[in-house]
């Protein structure tokens, strides 16, 4: 069974590039401020969530394992 | 209302921030008669204009075409055809398709693997001048670093770099509006023509002999058929080479001026190299390489209490937003520890600079090395002159000593 993810967005960094919304459209959506918001952490496979986090030009997306707290993105030293 | 309302007045070119501040306080969405468009200077409004791509288009060619006579349109058809495929001048859905295709190559984690090589290039460039005790920072350093980095990443051979840079500069004439150049559109088209002729055989070569470079990656996207047409591939090569040049040079030069003029901040960085990441963000905010970026209203709309008409041109003044006291505490102070630092130096919204992660990396490595190798660097006692443009904050020369 897929692990549960905790996904957080740093709104001081998010510029609304829309990359995450296009990459994992069932997880991320634009809010009325046209910044990213998480609508359903389980909406797309983990692989797409991580691709969205990688794709963010602002490193604004943080992903961890909701059960163990293990940091999945960004890698250490890059946040 | 404003005594001096000229984006290209000598004192505004030399130091635009007092003019920006006055606009921001007195008339934040301001009709500038001389330029013929709206100047948007508050952070919140700038962000609105840049986020709302449905109301504000980035399609510069559509508006240029309207200004041209039919004869000019014919004469400049090559320029119009290719520039209308440059990511910076396009709206969704084209923009979305191409941006998503090349975004992967420019993400923070992707460019991070270039860091050792960037460090090496910085080191080589500084070693060449170290014994001299002085340099013209732009010509000796800031100009070369981004050219070498983007050329290697894209796959332009070292022996062609200088030539490609020249053509790229010619191409850019149309954007960095230098009022005194009546033939800049023609020159721009000639530069572009050279670049296109240059990239054709490189693309042909990569088709037969794939390499580990961006041209190969783009060629492979083209070969899959539905992703990228041949013209789009050529347009993308030219925009990447162009965009990887001048702006990073100006980030480095403006950043060095800011740091050397705020000695306490320079010493803070010198003694705490780990501050280099927030320091680069602050340099981008304080005196970034791009003063402003254009948009066109797609419908009649309202902004900051002003009625904007369909087709009106808008200047989102990044340099003004980045000093907005509504968003930043003590905005006119340079504080390399400032966090968070949600500046808009790279723009905002879907057009957020594709190369931002690479520019950040280059600037981090440059300022790290400069502060460690030339801890006593200072500006030489020479006048500093900026190019007369609306968009770029670009020094002509920058002499430094150590």
C-alpha cells in the first residue's frame, strides 16, 4: 500500500508557476491567489507528487512521509 | 503630477529607485504619457498583473505586429515568426507545453549537478586576473561566467561562444529598448538569422550523434513528433542562449556594487559564507538585473482603481515592487540575512524565470569565491554609467581593485 504523504507549500516562495498543478493535477490546484494549494495528497501517485516538487523552480514544495516524518523532498542541503 | 516622468531620464537611468518610490506612493498604477502605457509599482499590483495571465498577456509579438505597417511585417517576418515562439512572449497553451518540456532541465535539483563545474569556471576566471590587483568586472568576469555555463549546458562548442554571444547581443537589441537606435529591429532580425543558421547544423549533428547536452534533449523531444516542431526547437535554442547571457551578467555586477557599497554586509558574507544563499536573494531584491517586464491587457479591466483598456500596455516594475514597504521592512536597506525574501526579481506567475535556479547557482558561487579570494575588493574611483534602457539595469563598465 502506498505511503501517506504530508505536503506543505511555502507561500513566501510559491510564485504560481503552475508547474505542480500541471504535473500532479489531482494533488495541486491554484487557489484564488493563484498560488498552489494541496487539494488531496493522495490524488496522484507519489512519483508525480515528487516530480511536481522537483519541478518547482522555487523549491516551495516540501514532502514527507506522514507516518515516519521522513523528508522526501527537498534533499538535505538544498532547502 | 510628477515633476519628472521619464523612464529614460539620465537621473532615472542612473538611480531609478527614487522615481519608483514616488510612483509607488503617489500613483501606483500610473499612465506614463511619454512611454504610452501603465506603470505598475506596488508589490501587490505587480504580482496581480504577473499572476493573472488571462487578463494580462505576455504576447509581445501580437502587439508589435499591430504597430507595424504591412511592408514592415513582411520585412520582419522571420523575427516575428521566431519571437512569437519564444517562451517569454507566449501565453498558454503554447507556453505551457514548451515550458513543461524544458522545465526539467532547469529545476533547482537538476542545475545543482552543475555546481562543481560552475565553481571551477569561477575559479579559473578569477585566477586569470588575481595577480593584476584590478579588473573591469563585467568584461573580465561577469560577462564570461554565464556565457560559458549556458554554452556548455546547451552544447555550444567553446570556440563558437564569442560569436554566438555577439549574435545573441544583436538579437537582443529589440528588447532592451535603446531609444537612439532606429534600425534596432533590423539588426535584431539579422542577429537572429545568424543564430538560426548556426543552430541548424548543430541540431543536425545531435540527431546523428546524441550528446549529454540540452540540444540533444530538445532534438529528442522534436523527434517524438507531437512535442516540439522544428521551428519551435530552433526558437527554444535561441531563447535559451539569449536568456542565459545578459541578465546574469547584470545580476553579478549590480550585486557586487551593492555589496561593496555596504561594507558591513560584505564583511558579514566574507566571515559567514553560509549566508550566500540569502545574500543572493537580497541582491536580487535590492538591485536586480531586470527593472521591469511587459504585459498587455487582454480585456477592459481595472487595476488599483484605474480603468485599463483592452490592448493597453503595462509595465510591471519589479524594481519598485521589490522596495515596497508594504511588503518588505526597511526596503531600502541591504540585509543579506533577510528571510523570507519573496522578491519578484525573477518575475512571478507562469513566466517565472526558467533559468532562475541556474542564475542563483552562478551568483552564489561567484560571490562566495569573490568574498573569499578578494576580501578587500573595492570599487575603483571611476564614474559608473548604466545603459539607457527601460528593462535592463545594466552597467556599461565596473572597475574594481583589491
